[in-house]
């Protein structure tokens, strides 16, 4: 059973790491559109897929996964925005969980945008 | 929506936009009473009486990015299509409470789905907002109150990866108990 003592141990470990995390200049953000349109189109499994892939690669301290609202392109949901400091924001559209490992590997880790998943490629 | 837990996720975002500091999500399901009641309440900015009347209209929204607001109408529909009921109470400056009542055995009952995932994502994405999640079945009650977790965690944020993993495992364990799987 999960106990509060475990949570205390987590707190102590996190306190030891907190300075490191705050000073990370390369922290990236993954924003998943989670308004009604995004949720209905399947945004939750996409968000969970990002969380799992990032955790699997040990990158949870370097990449934040969070949600955003409707950005007005409901027909392209699930929409995911990737923000890396010093780079242009990239919008991925019609994202499915199986596309997530490639976005994490190519874009978030190796800094190569997955062009075929972007809104630019999708609207051509 | 394929799962009621997705409706909950959607409607809880209204509480975030209402600048709530505390959101309470409650799921009470009973096979004995053939019912499920989902309540989402917050201490956000609340709505005027006129807004409350408009909020179940799909062509009403306070947002500016689009002209429709489907979250509440879909939630209402999910309850009413089972022969249940739907209610919103709100007061300016005090907050809003949304209650959906379901007849569980109805043929049009949408499954609850992965409510724990909804809770986890809410905490992950809104670590500064307190959440009280209660899930009651005929077998028992699961309760998660982030205010209690904060007392232990101090200045460590709820969205710390290890904390989120602890929450995920806690919810999984407790769910097994209230569904009779442990």
C-alpha cells in the first residue's frame, strides 16, 4: 500500500534535485490541446503517451507535459504544441499515441522537427 | 465522449478558467441503487443567474477563440439520456457546483472509464490548484485530497514526476479495493 512515509522520502529526494531542475536552461514544453474538441478527438491517450515515453527515456526532469485549451483548429485535434527554448514553436496535428515516440525521439531529443506530422504538411 | 471521465476532465477545466483554488470531484456509484452521481464543484469566480441559464446552450461560451461551448451541454446530455438529471448551481464570487445523475443500468449509459487518469492529468496540469477526489462504490470509498499531500510535501510541487507516480499508484490501489479486486 502507498504510504505517506513514501511521499516524505520522495519530498526529500525532490528537494535535493530542485536546484538542478530550476537551472535547466533547455527545459522543453509539450502542450496538448485538452478542450472539448481535443478530448473528444482522443487527446488524453496522447498526453499519457507523451508522459510514458518521456518517463521511459528518463527525461521527466527536462520536459514538461501539460495541457492547453482550444487554439481554434478543432478539425485538426488532437493538437500538440512543442516549445523548445530558442526554437520556433511547432504545432503537430491529428496526433495519435503511436506518433508520440517519433516526436519525442526526433524532435525533443534530437531537435529535428517531424515535418510530416505538422500542420503545414497536413494542410498541403 | 466515449467515457464520462472525459466529460469530467472537460468540465473541470471550466473550474480552472474560473480561477478556482479548490476543485472537488466526486463520483458516487451504486449497483444497489442503480445510480451514479458525478459532482464537480469549485470555489472559482462563479456565474450570474443569466450565465447559468445559458451555459447548457451549446451556442453559448465565455471563450473568445470559438463561438460554441460544448462541454456542459454534452455532460448534461450524457445524464439526461439515461433518464437521469443535471443541475448547475453557481454564485458570483463563491463558485459553481455541477451535478449529473445517471441511471446506471440504462442502455444509453456511457461508461465512467478511466476516472483516475482524469484525476492524474488534472493534478499534473494544475499543480497549484487543490483537488479533492472522492470515488464511492457499494464496497467503499477512495479519497485523495491534495491539501493533505501538500502538508507532507511542503515546498515540493505536486507535479514532481515521483509524486505523480505515487498518486497514480495510490489511485490504482484504492480503486482495486472499492471495485472488489484486492
